[in-house]
C-alpha cells in the first residue's frame, strides 16, 4: 500500500510542477464568463419557481429510486417523460441517463463490436473515448471537421461503421458541418451519432432537430446540465436502440436510477424554453456584441463559446490575473492541453451578461493580447 501511495504522490507532484494540477474550488460571486449556464436558467427566478412547484406537488419525487431501472427503480413518471422527449425531438424513443458522460459511456461501450469501426472527430468529448475503451471495436480519429479525411477513413472501414461528432465543440467553439457529414454517412452506410451537449437549449431542441436530420442520425445525445441548468441527458433514437441499451449497456443496467424529480424537472425545462424564446435571442445579441470588439477569436459566429488565443502562457496568465482582480471569471487553457503558442481563454457567453461586462472583459483582453 505504501508503494502505491508513493507512486500516486509522485504523479501528483509532477503535475503540480508542470502547473496543471487540478483542484476543487468553491465558485465565488463574480462576473461569469466561465460556466455552461448559457440561458441563465440556474439564476432565473421564474424558472426556479416552476421547479419549486414540482417539489411541492411531488415531494416523494425527491427521494432515491431504490434501485436500477431493471429492478425497482423504474417509474411511470420516467417512462412518460421519455415518451414526451421522443415526441418533442421527433424520434421513436428516448432513454434518460443521470449525465451526458454516462449516456455516452453507455452508448459507445456496447453498440460496436470486435469487427466494427468507430470514427471519432479528434475533438470529441472524453466520454466517447472512454466508452470506446469498454468496447472491442476499432477506433480511428479523423481530423477535426475534415470531410476529406473522414471520407478517406470511411473507404477503409470494416464491419458496421459509426461516426461520432459533436454539433458544437467546446474546445474551439465551432460547429460541425452537420448536413455534409450526415450525407457522407448516408453515402457510405455509416451510422452517425451526434452529441448536442453545447447546442441543446442554445439552439432550441438542438441542431439535429433544427435541420430535421432525425432520419439520417442513428442517435442524438441531448444534455440537460448546460443550457438547461439541470442534470441528466437523453439518448434519442429508434425503439430498437432503446431496447438494446436497456439490455446491453452496463452503465445503464448496473446504475441506480435517477429520481423522478430529475425527469419532471427536465420536462418542465422544455416547456419553459418554449415559452421564453427571448432567452436564446438575448444570448445571440450578447455573442454578436462580444464579436464586435474584434478580439482575436477563432470561434464561429452564433457560438456561445468564443476562444481568445494568446501567443504565450505568460501573457495569458497576466490577462487572467487582471480579469480575476475585477471579479471576471473565465477559463484558461494552457499547454500541453493545447500546443505551445495556442494558449487561450475559453469565453462562455450567457443571456445574463451585460454589454458593460463584455466591455470590461474585452478591454482587459486587448491590454495583454499580442496580435
């Protein structure tokens, strides 16, 4: 035990010496350009009241489910909400999970077998990679949003082929060429899976729904822990897919089910989003205003994630220090997460950010930026 403890400590000390040691911290009251609360629902009093009404009417829903859904944890409420979600997205079925990570882990761990191939965008979320590790399928990465590279790999695959992408990527704040990839998948008889974690809510029910691509997408993952300000996720697809996950997805089979409160809150959030389209409209106005400052961004317009690059970690650290001094919270990304010279601030814009706050943010950035 002592030898293992020493090994763990050595790895932690090495990470600390490299300046990349992760630590838990308590969020402080600040100007938020960091969180995934794109529509501001976690601080929306009206939305909180809707959630409170659920609690008052269904106090038992707060309690634990008592077991996995295949034993004692399944409820009529959860089944009804899943039917609602399937109908809302124009899919045959929906299966709820406690988080987007667990949804991807369940999906990718079981749908591909030894002789199958999974093609993943190089910027896909870690949960997809972890899910693939639990399967026996071959996994190949294709260059980010590179259709030519993707097609070259599609020509070499064997067995069933799965393409895994995100509709909106959090590392660069750019969109997948969704229609083109869907067409490419159809041409090569590949199965497309789209993670909508950062697009859902920001763009209504997501970009698969907006572009009416349900019939060309094998599965969509809708995540509720970001723009919806809740917890959980749903895998949307065919009835066969849902039944298969219920029978073969270990993270689903062997996990205690979430409470009914989670399901009821998710259904309420859809209704609230439909009733308040102004939230997404205001968010887009803030994105447009941020981009009007012409700071050095690489992200696409309409994305709530805007990346500001710095030529050195020194300049980035100076900017972060000055931003923190006036209580502006951002997220900085250093090498080796990105290549040296590509150090960056990851700016998340929200419906609740004011133009004055955006002005302060951009003024500090420009003071330290080298173009």
